[in-house]
């Protein structure tokens, strides 16, 4: 990896350069909540002032720019008894500025599922390859447990990754186009002092996390499969599916088709779904493989902390705590995992 | 765009990155391709089920299309939806495939209204298959309950076409009522021409029924099984294959010699939509055909 130093002013020039002819997505303050805390969201920005790189976290992840909540997979035009299909992939370049390590790690996990050897998704890959990613280091957000699931550090999956050193940024460059982009502004090689400052910041960030024991989860989940913990939490669950909507790694979906009013065209529409919805696993004839909330909640955790580990040697969860923050019933991963650990100890 | 971004056009990917495999998973561009297919014949089987014969319109693709017994395809009726259906015809049969479809939902209902000549979409084939090649020189038990005969018909036909490779072949088939029996016009042929011991049983007999009455496990109890020289394929509702497999296990057949086909909701067939997830296993990738040992290890599978 190559490293460069750029001043804050040069960074502003860099954003201006990006804004010239690329859609730039960045954290933007959209409101304050009841407690007076700022609410941020990844949205298109028009100028540098709108970007809030000091944001703590966003309620929604940036996954919508890779996996839109709703997306037309294809459209059909009917010509008599025959029909013709058209597929359009999104290719317009886009830059996302200000992704935290957890969100970039989330993209890497999505890459494994959606851009791997088995049935790579052209829709996803087209968006992913055409997105320029600038990440940024930050102090831990409230509730976040990314360090415990190994998602607080990121070594690839981005073009540039910035660390704030007060008056300047320490930029890690991870792609050719990232390198080319930085050549548009003034940068310099890092000195020993820059390196020291950078490591100091990294140490400061790493020391602030509260540890959560997750390494034994794959095994624990098998043993605690019948645990009362699941019922305790599921009794509060309202099956609203918000956890999956805000999750940066949840990728499950449903497909439905719609016909236009004049019967001339139809669209195949993909819409993100949630495994907490009642009909998630219902098959023809009405048989539901997961009829109760307990099973559905359990399988959400089972998939993230056991199944994904089995397949890819790492949990699917990146510890961003968005699901915990959005849940109306206060269901959250750290508490559930803690409960499981406690029951296991007993 | 400036020279910073060279937009990446997925449609300009090389035609194929690897040699063509049977379900095209290595061709990025064609992962989501739907083959337009014509319904060349519709054969009514019962009040609820019809057998559809489908032919891929594109001649080169039709020639290239191949599958293994137990695999499924995604059938799309544009404007209505897409559903997973297991293939009921023989894998050696070129030119068209047969799908036995029960009228159960939106897409199947509209399919049941379709006539010869209608064009639907096909994706696939997907999933694992029954390892027939491993079963050679053994006795074979083919057991189906209800609609389970639809996925079982592909291995049945495959076994019949290679009859000499196998020792004794038994087909046990049970339904609730006699008017629900599928493919009844073929029983005589399987029984006499293919030298297969075919036994049919119904739960509730009507006055016209002259055959056996009872549960499928009743047929099993009357059989003598050589456990180490027998393979079993079981298709049917979970409650049925649970009892059948338990019985076969008691008879001494190792769990990895029994194969079942699982049904799950599917929206993609490619391990993406998560709907067919059993715990952590995708039914569309690691299944639908599993050996019974794997099924026992999948929590919530049955």
C-alpha cells in the first residue's frame, strides 16, 4: 500500500475535483433526533460544506448504493405471443466519501457473496466497480463492537482511506485510480513524524473499544440452539424487519413482477427483504418453515455468526450496531450475545 | 467522464471466462439470462397437476442445455413471477424438458391456463443432483409421496435407461387418494418393461381402488432390504421422508446412502436471495438434493 499526506485544504480541492463531473455521496446531517443528537445519512452532495466527515454514524448504511432497496432487474416488452427482455446495468461512476471501516468491511463481505466464483451478480459488480470509495478513520461510535468482529481495521476494498492527523490527512492508497485521483491535488510523502502520528491515532482508536466475546459463537450457537434466550428476545420482536434494512451486510431479497396498465411491458423487480418477515420462508401451499418469531430471530443470528463463519471463516456482522439503534424493541446484538455467553457459563 | 474513471461495462465482459459448464455459473454476463422457451405440449395428470413440455427457442442454447437428475430450473412467466420447479424428464432426453407443476400459487395458476405455443422463461439448471453414477451395481429404492414423484421421475427414467447397471429396483409411491396419483399411465411400462417392482399405496381408498391401502411405510415393512447393497432416493413432504428414513435407518441403511430432495422458497436459485436458507446452507446451491446425514445435521431441515 502507498501512503501520501495531504493538507485539509488540498482535501477540499480534491472533493471539488470529484464534484466536477462525478456524483459524490457523503455523510450529510439531515436532522436532529429527540435528544438533540445529529442524524446523518449518506446522500448526494453538491459542495464541500455539506460533507460532515466528523459524523459519528449514519442510521442507514451506504449499501443502498450497491444493493438498492428496489431495483428493476429486467423489463419485458410483449409483442403478440412473444416477448423480449432488456437488462440494464448501472454504469454511471459515483464516489462515496467518508465510509467508516465497518462499512468498507461490509462491502468486502458482500463481495464474497455477490462477486465470488459462484453466480457472480452482474448488477452488484457493475455498481461496485464503478464506485470510487474514500474511507475515513473515526473514534468508535456508541454501541459499536466492530473491533470484536474484526471489522475496525480495513486493508483493502477502497480506493483511498484517510486518517485525520489534525491539520492534515494520512491517506492510504489502494488502487491505481485512487493514485491517479490524488495526483490532481498537492500531496507529499509521509515523514517519520507523520507515520508516528498516524500510529498514535490508530492506537487511540483501538484502545476505546469495549470487548465483546464472539470467537466462540459458531460453536455456542449450536449448543444454545434450544436456549431460552431466543424466546426472551423474540417475545419483544415486532417482525418489522428494520434491522435488515439498516444492516450494511444483509442482502436477502424477494423478486416480483409487475405489468404496465396497457399490458405492453412488464418489469421484474428486486426488493430487499428481511428474514424477520412472517412469510420469509413460506412455500407454495402455505407451509411456513419459520412460522414463529423465535425461529426467525434465531436464524438471523445463526446466519451472521455461524453460517457465514462456516462458509467464509468470518462473521457476516461488522458490529456497526445500526440494528440495535433502529430497533423499536431494543433488541441488539451485544445484549443477545452477552445473554448467550452468560447462559453458557451457567 | 474524465480520465479518472473508466466506466466498467459489464456487458463488454469477455464472452466466457472459463470453459462452459452445465449451468453457466462462470459466465458473468449470462448469470441472469432467461431462455425463452415454448410450451410444446401440456399433459393433464390430475385435477391439480399438469405436465408441461418446454423447448428452448434458441437452437444453440437448446443443444447446450443439459442437466442432471434432481436439478431444478426457475420458470418465469413475464409479468407474473418466477418459481423453482424440479425437472421431471430424463437427463438424456434432448430437445425438450418436462416439468410437472401443481396449481398452487399465482405463477402456477397462470401456467395452468397456458396453452401450447405460449412462451415462458427458463433459467438454470440449478442445484445438486442424485448421484446415480455412485449407485451402480446396487439395489435401488425410489420412494415418493404425493407430488414427490415429480422430482423422482428424473432419476427413475435415468435408472430405467441404464437398467443393466443396477440390481433390483423398487419404486414405492403413496398418495392420499387414488385420484391424486401422478403419471399413472406409465406404471405398467415401468413395472413390466423395465422390470421394476412398483408398489402403489393410497391412504384413503375410494370404491374403485383395488390396490393397497395404508401409509408408505407399510410397503417398506413388507420388504426385505440388503442394507449395504442398497441406495434410497426419497422425495415427498418432510413428515413422510422423516418416517421413511427412520425406518430405512432401522433396517441398517447408512444415512449417506439415502438421498432426499428438499423444498424451500426461492427467488434466485443462485445463493443470493437467502430465502431457501436452512440455518446457514443454501438449498439452491448445496441442495435441493442432500444425503440424509447432511439433512440430520441441518437444524430445522425437517
